[in-house]
C-alpha cells in the first residue's frame, strides 16, 4: 500500500538558516505529492504540490522537487523566519484514488 | 469568502455520550472527508463521501458514523463505541475528479471526552 515517511522532529533552527525536511514515499501507481502546513490550533493549509516526476512545487519561499528515481519530495527553504514555525506534513495521492496518505508530520521551531 | 466551517472549535463530553461534529463547505466541492489527528501519528482517514447520499469507510471508521444529505454538509457522529475519542478532528473537501486535486481543510474541532 501507499506510505509516506518523513523526517522525525522536532526541528529547531535559527532565523535565516537553511531548511530541509526529508520526505520519501512508497506508492503503487503514479502519485501526486503535497506539502501541507499546520499552524498552532489550526487546520492544514496546502503549501505546495507536484503532480509528476521532476516537477518543482514552490510557494512562500518553500520548494520541493518530485524525484521519482529516489521516491522523494524533500521540502527546502533558503532562509527561514520565525513565522515559519509550524508542523509540516508530506502527503501523496495516487491517481484515481480519493484518499490522501500523510506522513506523521515534522514540527519546526524557528528561534530569533 | 469560500471555505470550510467546523463547529465548535472545542467540545467536551462525558464518556458514554454520542457527539456530532459539524462540517459545512461553500466551495461547491463534491467530495468531503473526515480525519482524526493524534500527536505523533499524522492524519488518519475516518470516512469520506464523493457525492450526496453516498459515503465510504476510511482506515479507522469503527465507532464513527456520518451522513451526507446535502452537498455542503458532512456531519460526523462520534459514538460511545469509539474507545478513544479524544482527538483533533479535521474536515476537508475537494472537487471530485479522477485526477489530482488538493484537499482543503477546515480549522478543526478538538474533542475531549472524560
């Protein structure tokens, strides 16, 4: 079955540091890949997505590239801000499947 | 503004009582979903519905029930049969296509059962 494995947290970085949160997946078909962000006490918001191999999703300075050869979709940001503190979820959705499969989430804390 | 509304934000119940969580969307989406979130476990799918008057069980449907009488509404009932109901519950919706569409999430309801 489908599964998503993402970097264990929590992750603590200083402001302006470079961020990488690793995400790898297993899927039977041709999945689309997503990163969602959850701020404290709130629901999830879509951060970025990629629908096919070598696509790069980007939003708010965050980027992730769909790597089929390594089955990965790592999230990166060049310079993090305190406002980026949140929980980040990697997810996949196989083609023709209504279900989203989520990773366990990575809590990110940015200190000034 | 289009979006998903969940109410209430916090809900407290005594053990043995059924409780219904509300989810309403005005995005004109066909599909709606209920997830449960527990610390360190990510999100797990409880039920989903692709069209009115039809719904399917997700990965952890035991102890829950749903209805889909209107396109914009998908209430979730947590029954007394649910062994560990205290959790954060998230409702989501999406346009139903066989391709790829992201799901949009509501703000969540935190249920505490004592």
